[in-house]
């Protein structure tokens, strides 16, 4: 199922409805390091909806 037109293209936010799976494809080059993804509802931080991820460089 394709996202709505206003949800397609380059952006830094996505709508994630209940019981949906969201896949994100992107390039991190030339950036490497520790980052977090998060929900914009502050209470969700308490429920581990702010999660760290590590981007490692090539080679």
C-alpha cells in the first residue's frame, strides 16, 4: 500500500497509525554516529518510543 501523496517524498517525519508497520529507506552518508528516532508525543518517551540507533561508516 502506497502512502498518501502528502506523505511521499523527502521529509523527516512520517505518520505512523496504530497497528501499521513503517519502513524507512534512506542514505546516511556521509554521517556516522549515534542518533535517535522518536515520536513527537512527549509522553511516549516513557514507553521507549525514543530509541537509539548507530550509523557506522563504510569499511
